[in-house]
């Protein structure tokens, strides 16, 4: 068994086991392969095994990789910090953006989205634990940001993305993910057509799924260690 297949099987088994333990269906949770700093060849290998959604957080690296893979039917997610001067390239090349935390970026992405392309799928990034070193809107700013997103013609609000604080204490992990889920449910209750809760990575996907994640972002456990 080659390494790509072996890693993918292990990750899919973890997702399935976590769903069963939480009383959910495995199909409820999608897999985003975080391919940053990994080669186009590794993307091709995973795609040949059925993975179609890939996440990148550095624009220039991503554009180079996309240029090497023009013939594959891939879904590209931008998951990194967004500078204003990068919005046009993101709007023109990505299917999803998961790292929105302010109205200015939303407006630029909508304005710069090519008319022949479908609306850009977006998740609002929430800094759920209010960590000063991390990007993301504060929890109390999410409702207004969601309202604004729904006014834009070329934006389709899909849900929330979060990077909770790093901790190995399960109770603290559960608490952070639970608060993201509650914010997500509040958006639904307010009438937003959201369906995506992007949270959980290699180290904590089981807890994230238990708390309602619908998309896990997995890098190292799929690709191996990143090149230096």
C-alpha cells in the first residue's frame, strides 16, 4: 500500500469512527486536504484516490500549484490571512475562502469575482478564544459580518471557520468548539443559509466532530511532514 493511500485510509477511518461515536453519519463531515508547502505531485496522488478539496494559505505558492494542475477538477479553498492587495487573485482563482474577518475584504472579493464564475463560497473566521496573535473576527462581530455577506451579489455565505486555542485538555477543546457551534446555530436561527462548520485538524478532529464540525482541515496526517 502506498503512503498516500495508507494515510488517507487512516484519516477517513478516524472521521468515520468519530462520527459513529457522536451519532452522526460519516457523510456529514467532508475532508479538506491542506496542501500548503506540499508539491503538485502529492496533490495529484491524493486526487487519484478520490480527494478533490484542497486548502492553501500562501497565495503565490497556491497560484504556482494551480498552474501546474489545470486539467484536474479540484476545489480550491483559501485558508490564509488575506491582504487587500491579494483579493483580486483570490477572487479569480479560488472556489472557497475560509478566512474572512472583515467587511472590506468581503466587498473586494465580491466586486472582483469574475462574472462568469459562480459566487464565491465563504466562511467567516471567528477568533473564538480571542487570541491576539490570531486572525479572525470577534464572536460578537460575526452577526453583522454575516448580514453584510448576504447583501453581496458574488458572495455565498456558507458558515464559520475557527482555529481554537492550542490545548491538550479535552474539556477546554470541547468548550471552544462548542462555542463556535453555538455561534453557527445562532446564524441559522437568524435566517442565514449556512451549512458549513469548518473546524478540527489532525490533532483534534474527533472532538471537533463531536461538537458538530462538518469539515475537517487535515495536512500532516495526509501528506506527511512539510518540507522545510
